[in-house]
């Protein structure tokens, strides 16, 4: 892996003399108070501005401030004209554009493509404060406001749409967002290294659109530069997917936009190659033709070292929403205000999840001292703190300081997951560092409880009975939510999740630990309906498992094909991109696309709801399983219907009325039998 320049080793920009802003300014009046005549960088975001390291624009803004740049924020602007994008004047260097902490389409629509009527990242939870495809719209308005100012894209929306991608909401393959936004450069992944390097180079006079030698960027080119060797992964009649080339000047050619838009199998090939070229230790540059342009992607960014992570989280955040919001509640802030992030990344590789695609598989951890210092800061400075840290975790609760045992092995690996189909023997799964952190955190003066609300990776937890005991005894409330996602081998193999037997092992350890601690705790499992590779029979068997185990899913998760996910490639192409994609030899995957079948799969998860019984009876009879209809304990649903129920057509049927926001949670446990 290439050596990376230390994040805080750059010579500061001349504007560092202005010092630290209490909040990054959102108005010209605030700029005047700071003595600024101009911003160097203006960040445009689809979220409310909360100056906290859980919000991307705050991290990037404070990091650039630490480099000496004057950074302003335009938050949730009215996109109907360019005038709101002139609020802070013309930036000296560039506009940085992000859709926010979530992809704007995921933020605005449910998995059934229904409009959400609230937004957790907006004051008062109000919906409608950002447009569809926010990054593209904001970039267009920035260009209209000041046509000669460079535009730099970043954030998860740009990151997951950096190549031609299937868009679930329009049901078509769209071009790279870099092309549609007409931006100069795109930064993907956790972009601290790239944004610091690119900003300093723009400040020295370089054109943003020509900075192609920084890791984690995408730019447009007219052709592949001289001296580069192309590894052709765009030929589906060849078995070579580009992975065998080792020349440092090798660029892997993906199937073009024109190919993937018309050929789902070519799309699956592009997805597979992109994911195989995701390890910073061995990934090469990628190129994908879009009409007259080449979308050029440099290799993924090098993960931050522990000291750099500490530096990022130790920046002078106000740890509060911008004062302009007054007393308005911002739900996302309320949820994380007393939480502490301890790591980034995930080596689980779940095919439906965007964490790995965005943050990478290599775990980046903070030091124990930095984490404890932040807990003390929350205790001493965040209003309303009652002594309870609401969460100490990250993308997962228990990958802190886990890594491959051998750096060379790690740099050569192309596995999409370190824990599927089994835990890699080269992975260090020790929970000792995390257990030590938990103990020190709860011993801090003024700390009554340290909760773990992040998802526990239970296939790792079962490797450490001591961790499970520590977790249950000290860091769980009444419930702990984990995500087996399914019970059946077919869908689990497409999700890259362990078999249900691993969940059973964890549940036994959890229940035993709770009993020894003298506490009545419940384990709440998450499940996904309608995931690629799932049959009606799979959902029926899952429903029977739920009933046997006395679980009732109140609110359930239906598979949402997010941009660039492996499961999305399966959904769109009908091919299993976890395995080689070759014309006529690709493994097919069952996909659930019709609304009626998606409703049926969701109804199986909510087998206990009488509204779903007519739909389930019809399906069970069609499947030849009418034996599951009746009053017996072994049967799924009764053959009688309560008066006034079952008239709405089953789970989630559209009736022409407004629907409340779909919450992707699973709640409720059946009461104990008396």
C-alpha cells in the first residue's frame, strides 16, 4: 500500500490567522463578525448544519478550517433559483456539494417508492427541504450562481453513484453523477485525505478537473493517458476480469455506460469488478466510457491512521446545531447527541449494505484516550446530559481495533467479506481492546451508563463469551437488536450473512448472561423481506420460524436497492455478481420486483396481522401449503377472519391516501405464554 501524507502535516493556508469560528458561518453577517471578506470553500449540503462529527459537512468543514481555509455552509437551500447559492458570496476556491448524510433518494422515499413526509436531518423533522437527486440539483445551481467556480462533489450520494449505476426510483441505469452534475471532480469514500490534498492544490492554482493522481477521486478525461496499460474487464466473453494485471500503470476498463444501460449482464460485470478493485492495497485505477468522456477513478483512499482519526474527532466542534435553528428539534441530532463514534469501516461485506462501499473494509479506530476525552466533553459541555452515553460504537458495535493479522496478506486480499462464508483465519477477532474501553468508559466520573446501540456483529461476538457477558451485564437496556436478516440458506448466501445457527448460539449466550446478571432482557432480530435470492417458500419458512420463536415484527424492512450495492446488481441484472460474470455462464438469481410479491414477502414477516391473512391464505393455497391454515400451533394463520379486517388488501397496499414514514425497525416480542 502506498505511503500517505500525514493529514495534519500540510503547511497551513494563509487564512489560518483568522482563527477558529464558533460555528462555520451560514450568513454574511457571521462572516463579517469573523472578519472575512470571502469564503475559500463553501459547502452546500442537504442536511441541517449540526457542528458535530457525526455529520459529514461538519467534519469536512472543521478539517479544512484546521488547514487554514475559511469555510462557509449553505444548508438546505431553496433550489428553485440560484440566488440562495449566492448567500455567502463567491468562494475563492470552490463549492463543495453533498446531498447530506444519506443518499437523497433513500432519504425521501421508502422501499415501496412512497414519499416520506418527514426528514430526520431537518429542523422539526419537516419533509420536502431537499430536492430529489440533491447533489445534481445543487451543483447545477452553484454553476448558475458563479459559472467559473469549480465544483467538488462528495458525500455518500456521490460516492455510491460514482460510476454508471442502477437507480431504483427511476428503474433505469443512470450515468455517473459526475457527468450528470457537470462537476469538476468527485471525492468518494471517507474523503479526508483527498479533500485536504485537493484543496491545497486548488489553492496553489491547479485545476480541479485535472487532479487525477490523488487517491479516492473521479474526474472526466477525453482518453486514457499515454503510458497506461488497459486491462479489459469489459469483454464478457473472456474469463479475465482484470484482476491478474499487476503493473502500477494499469487501468481496468469497466463495461461502458452504453453497454451497462442496455445489458444487465454487463452491469453485473461492472459491479463485480468495481468491488474486486476496492482494497487500497491492490486496487488499480478504473475507467468507464460515457459517450465522449472517460470517467476515471483513482484507487481507493488509504485509511486513516489512529493518530489521524484522533485528530479528526478532536477538532473544535461546537457539538450543537447552528444557532439559527433556535429551539427547533433536529431528530438525527437528538438521536446522536450523547453518542460517541469509536471506529469506521466494516469488513462484513453484507451485499445489501452501503457501509463497506463507502467507508471500506479496513477498520479505522480511534485511540482509547481520544474516545474517553470525547465522553468527558459530552459530560461537561452538551446541554441535557443525564449521565448516559446513548451509544459507543460505529458502523458496527464490535469491530473496534480488529484487523488482518498480516499486513501483506491484507494488501493482497480480494475477498468481499472477512467473515463470510466463515471467519477468515487471518482475522484478529479479539474483543479485549473493546472490553477494556467499555470498562474505562463506565468508570469515568459522572457517567452512569454507557449503552451499546450500534448493531452487534453476533458472528464475531460468539468468539468472545467474555464480551457477551460484559455487553449484557453493563451495556444493554431492555432490548438488544441484531440482524440475522433471514433464516434460509438461499437468501443468506446472497446477503453474505451467517446461517441462523450462529444466531441461535449468540441467543443462548445472551440469555445465559442475562440470567446470571439477574436481568430480563430480550433479543430483537431484524429481518429483510424481498431480498434477491429469496423465494416465497423462504419467506414462509421465516414466518414459521418467527411464530415458533414467538416473535412479532411490528415494523419491517423491505429490501431497498441502494446505488452500487452488490445486492442491487443482483436485483437489476438477475445475476449473482458474487461469482464470475461471463456470457452464458453467470449464475442466475431470483429477484422480487413486482409490488404484489413484495407485499406478500412483507406480509409473511407480519403473519400475525389479520389484515394480511387473506393475502397469505391465497398464497399458501397456491404454494400447496394449505395445511398451514388453521388453529393449530404448527399452523401459520387461522382459517377465520375477524370482523372488519382483511379488507385493505394486505401489507402496504396503495389505497390512494397518504402514508406515514416507513421506519426500518423491528419491534415487539410476543408476551410469554401463561
